[in-house]
């Protein structure tokens, strides 16, 4: 076989996971190949044009703090920004932006093509080559072999992709792209367990054919923050508006009259679809009492008339799609440019992976993104980054990076996947994070920059900004702790002049700031506190206002940490552990958790089972086997 | 050394009289002890050196003196568990000790699981390898106990109500979470005022239940035990023997006892509420069928089941039903009429239920009666014996969990009142929901997320 070149890392697929993986590995000094089915479709957004939202926006900020690309790319190419959940606590506020899809793609393509150490090639990969339980390289459909020390699977929805529109069914990737038809068999031969999932997308309509008088305008917000901690204030970012409308009885009647032609209802679709992103026909079947469903009309970019009909995902036949869209106010005369469709694809059972995203059974082989059973650009990017980092660490002999659930949503995402697996496309939600209050989008840099620095992805500029912000926060908190004000006339007059209520007893400024109507920037000039950036001041306000809650959650983290740091030897024989219940024994043997903390999160493993395991490990350790203890 | 959360338990063997010890271990052992112990001389426990003792009183928050006591302080690592340990050596037995234990729980300690002190001692390097095996046994016994249908009274009698509360909380949590995670979806906001009213109601109901489940109350009102067995096996005779008076109608005609009779017997100082039931067997007799149903119910509600098998007659299929009921509960197997020639080998039953306590008994000769009361006492006060998930402690643990759930509800209401956002309110609601789940043995899983999608049409 012709050897077309040897690499440290090969990434199969250049979507949101693949691009991050390729960039991370190359930036960490690995000779990296990024293989894509189409050079024109790097970082393609085949579904909605938006980036972020609750939990997803958090992921983008975390990717950014670690040195990933998604945040910067979104800041450069998004055309509408909104901060969601502003009426709620700081932990669930989330940035959501509308991307110019083509600009998003081309900007990411440009970044990849200009990255040192990174080769981008148009290749369809047919085969993974495995030698002695380790990955050795890949074979392209054109027959050439590429050697690698590590390979990352980031195949999105392309593995045996099958597109369904009503009665029309064909093998395809999203948006008419080719599907990877042979790689699944190669994976099966390597012993990888596959699952079949389904997702879908709505129609795109011509923006010129909409009746905007009947739609409700959804403008962006000019003061919304950016995704990246490196992006400075930008002006005139909101260049488009979105629009809102609702379905009605007529819409529902057309859909229900044709429900026997709906592939998800009549059995044509076998894959498992997500509950949170249902097609309109699923919504009607599951919630028959709801008399209307909302939909958003979102422009797909500045240089196209295509408008995405958010909320109306469907795989009904094209004639039904056109008919029901025409019943919606504002869409009566809409012209469909692309029909909605469902797509089925193969993905792996993620419980076959270590928390590093490397296959337990195949050395040097990693998997990230939708091929792990997730959904969403942000979830994909987060995994791609982590797989890229860990593949590089493997090649370079560095310490792998595994984030804990208390470190970030990335930690929650990967821990959920490898511990519990998933039986539908997995979407990140803030309610999945038990330490939600600590995992805020505003402090992603404070949580993760150190990790990014340790692996080598954090640039000098990012490091400088982070150090500065951290120092400012610390100086402000110290000053607040140390400054005490007394209820003197002078003090209270000063407070009154600033519009603040008086103090009646001697009060530390730290405690004074707890009052809901007081912010650091009010107190700073009055009491000569350190001058700090608005970002740092916000951290101070949050830290002080929610001190009690934050402290409580931190205590829970500390308690759990002990279990997280107690590692289980990789070669443990669960048959040899006495007193475990059979169910626990079986689940533990399947998942092979890395730590006692992870063991406790496996469904079917009780706290008592964890105790049994803990005592067993301690006994093994004393019997002379050094148990591994991780330094946090 | 980093210490674990503080645990508390009665450390002395069961029985009345002598000295009883409540032992605390963990990071806040000293402050918890200081909250319930008032030294005679000036100074506080937290100032005491290791192995120093102080004389004083156990005092309730309302100022009531519970007992005089000596507090012994052992600072980490100079203790059995190598953590900070305080032993409160009380004078009284039973009620007084339980009261002292409850006070430490109210002051922030958590009730220790069986074997937990030993487990900590082992993990902290205090015990040697040979002892590790014993620890495993204790810990794994706990596994079995946790899996059995919860044996405590709350879980038994009130599980329906607790599940209803959980469902109400889950619905509210799911709504709040949906609003947080899908802010652009078309779902109404949670009416927080309405939610608060509902929480208030829930809290009131929980408080009512907590009052009935108050730890001391078990000793005042007794521990519910059911006597079950097929007709004419000697249930009423046993009841009478326990009561030492003729109360139930005792004849040799099967099915004589039509009604469940509830009496209070004093066994080793413990008020045992004994329910004698109609024999468990299939019958066409309507009156008796009601009695049979009652027997099953009584067993379901009881904390302790005394399962009777007639030693003078061969085992019948009905006996199978008896031990099926018994094994769901803390139980003692009794082979009655030991004064008559044995009709089957006890080994048969012992072999099938090897972990069960079993005794030969004759109410005629009195054989086994003394042993029976010893077993009952041991079960109630059950210390750290493997496999002995003590009845009484199960009640205390449940009450403790219920109290924690209530505290979380109160915190959630406070969060609503002070205008905090949904994501703060939900923290305490989740905590309450999880605590209630622990009582009825339901584990936390994907329930919340499932509920979100079940209730709301979400996603774009």
C-alpha cells in the first residue's frame, strides 16, 4: 500500500469537533492531518445558524479559556448577539449569537489552513488500521495509507448517513454531502460498538417571500458580551434581526392529515432522535393539547436570502412541508429554498471511551463530537478540543487533561458520556451540572486558563489578561474585607450622596456589598478601593452577593473531590472484589471507571458498593500494590 | 488530614442502665458536641486538649437538661477514626441516649451507618489488614440492608405520601429547570408566589409527619411488631405470653382470631406494640379474608415481624407465604410448641433463610421467651453488628432525612421571599427532593431531565 505520509495525529472529519481537534494538536506541536470529505465544507453548520445559549454558550467560553477556536471564530463571524436569562442568576445567563454561516466556515477554514503543523486534505477515510491493539493509521478511499501515532474520529453525522424526506430516502451526509459508507464496517471489525441515531433540520425559505408585517421582530442586544476572553469591545455587531411567528390549527391539521406519510411515525426512521429538538410532527404527537408552537425565522448570513425556520424541523414529504408552512402568519407566500429532512447516522457507544476520549480497548484511537452520540456544534467543539489535547499529550508523553465536573461543563459532558452513555443525541443543559453556581460563563477563564496553560494552548496574551483579571479581583476582595465603615454622619452622607442607604452599625465593606442594590463600582470611588476592569468588578459583585450559596456548593465539591482523586487501577478485576452486588460488578466491569467518584455515578452502583470498592482498594494498597493517588 | 463530615451514633451495647456513650467523629465533632453539651466549669469543648474530659450536662436547645454527662475529647489523629472524636458519656440508657443522639443530629451531625466508624478507622490507616475483612462484611451487609425494602416506619407506612411530595417537588423543579434551560421556548414562567404557597403546604405536612416520627416517640409509643403465622400456630399464645395476661381468644380452632389486636408489652424497657393478626392462609370465609388482608398490612407497616412456624406440624405451602412476608422486614423466626415432638427439621428453614434470627419457643414451658426478649432488645438498640440494620436507627435515620428535607424547603422559601432567581430556588428544592428520595429508597437518576421533556414541549 502506498504510504502517503506519517503524522503524529490524524483527525477524521473537519466539522466543529474535527477543526478544534486538528488545531489543538497542531498548536501543541504535533504534525497533524485534518481529513475532510470536502474542502468547501470545513466547520459546516448544516442545521441552525446559532451558537451558544444556556450551557452551550458556557461550553464555548470554556473552549475559549482553554485556548480553543470556537469563541474567537463566532465573535468574528456572528451577526446578532443576545444575552439570555438576564432576569435569572449569573450562573445561567448565557450568550447566544446568530452566525453568518458561510463566514463562519470560511474563517475557520482560513485559520486551519494557516496553522503551522496542520495539513488539511480532502480525503474520504474508509479504514482505520490497528496493529497490536494500537492505532497505526488510516486508509483513504483512493487507496493510500497515512500513518499516525494517534487518530481522532470526528465523523459527525456522516457515518452511513441516510437522509429521509417523506418517501424519498438516500445515502448522504447532511446538505447533500457524501456519506462515509465504509468506515462503520472498519470500526466494527476493530470491535467498536455502534448505535444508530437520528436528527433533523427544518426547511430554509427565501427571505424575500416573507411578510414581515405579520412577524414579531427579535432584535439583538448591543451591550451583549463576546464569547472569547480575547475579544475586545466591538461595535455594530448586530447586523440582522430575527423574527417570531406561531403555528395554528390549520398547520396542525395539515400535518396530522399526513401523519401516515411521516417517516418518524410510520417506521421508516429507525434511529433514535433527541427529545429536545423534536420535529414538528413529534411535537404534535407528543403534545396534542398545545394549540400553537412558536417558530423563529433566522437569516443564515449577510450574503444569502436563505432564512432558517427554527422550530419546524421535519421529515414530512416536500409537498406537505410547503403546505403547512403556508398556513403560518407571515409565511403564507414563502418560497422554500431547501426542504427539511431527517438524517440517520452511526455513532459509537461513548462508554467505550476513557475520560480522555481515547478508546479503552484501542490505544491512540480517540473519538469526539456527534460520533460520540452528542448533538450540537458546541458539544462537538468541546470534545474535539479535549480529544486534540489528549491525543497530543499521548504523542508527546505529557499528562492527559481530564476536567472534573466541578471544573466545567466540559467535565460534565465527557463524564456523562463515558459514565452513563446516552440513548439519544446528548445535548448539554445547565440542569445536568450539579455545581451550576460555580460553572458560570463569566468565570470560565478563572476556572480553566490554568489548565490550558499547563497543556500549552494558552498564548502569552491570554495568560497576561487572565493574570491581570485575577490580580484585580483579589486586590478588590482584600480591600473589601479590610475596609470597615462606621455609622458616622460623614459616612452616611457620603453613601446618601451616591444614592445608597445608610449603615447603622460598624460594617465591613464586604458585607455592605452583599446588599442587592449595591455594586462594586458604587463603592470604589467612595472608599478609594482599587480601580479594576468592569469584568473583574462583575466577578467581585457575584462572589460577594452569592457568597453563601457559592461557599455551600464549594463544600460539596471538596467533599466529592476525595472520591474523584481516588483512582482505580486500570487492570482491576471486579470478579475478585468480594461483597459487590452482581449488578454493580457487571456495570463496573463495563464502564471501568477511572475513579471512585466516577464509579458512584454509574446507574446501578450504590454508595455502599463504592464503600466496598474503597475498602478493597485500600486493602490491595496495603498488601503492597501501590494505589495511584492523583495530585489535583 | 482532611476529615469527613461528622457522624454520630450510640456506641455502647444495648441494654438499660450503666453508662451509655454517644460518639461523634468528623470535621465538626467538637462544635456539634459543644452545641449539646454544657460544661459545669467555664470554657468550651473546643478549647480542650486531646484526651481531656469535662463534666457537665446534655442540654436541649430549649434549655431542658437531658442528662448529666462527661465529654471526652480526642483530637485528630489521636482517636479510633483518626478524626476529631468526642464521646458523650451519659448516665441514662434508652430514651436519654436516644435524645442525646437526636440532639447531635439536630446540631449538624449525620447518623452513622453501621460500621462507619470502623470504616473510617480503616481507611485512615488505623486498623490492620486482618481487620479489613471484617470491615468488608459490615459494609456489604449495609448493601443488602439498603436494597431491602426500607424497613423503617416512615418508608413503610408513609411511602405513598412521601412519593406524592416528591412528585409535587419534581414537577416544580422540572418547570423551573425548563424555564432556565429553554428561555426562548414558549413555556410560561413559574408563578413563584403560587409555588411558595405550595411549598408551605408541603412543609406543614412534612412537619406533621416528623412529629409522629420523632425519635423519642418510638420509646414513648413503642415499636410496632407484627406476629404472623398460619392459623393456630400460636400467635395469640405468644401475644399473651408477652403480655403475661389472657387477652386474645385462644382456641384450637383455626381462624379463631378474627381481628388484629394491638397491645403494648414491655420488653427490656422497650414498649413493643404487638399486633396479633389473623392467620395468613387462603380462605373463602369472608370475615377471615379481611383478617388475612389485615395481617399482610400489619406486617407491611410493622418495623419488626415475628414469624411463627408450628414446630409440631409439617411445613405447609402457607408457611412459604409467611416467610415471603417476613423476609421483606426485620424479622425473627420462631418455631413454636417446642414442648411437643418436632414434626420437621428446623434446619430446613434455617438453611433457606440463613441470615435470619431463629428461636425455638414454647409458651407452655416458657422455653425461648427470655431469648426472644433479648433478641428484640438487641434489634432495637442494634449496635454495629454486621447485618443488623437496626429498626430503631432506621426510624431515626428517616426522621433525620425528613428534617433535612424540611430545612431545604425552608431555604427554598427563603430564596423565593428574598427575590432570588429560579436557579437558586431550585438548588434547595433539589436537595429536598433527594432527601425524600433517600427515605423511600429511590435513587437520583435522569428523573429531572426526563420530567422536563415529559411536561414541556421544548426545542427548536
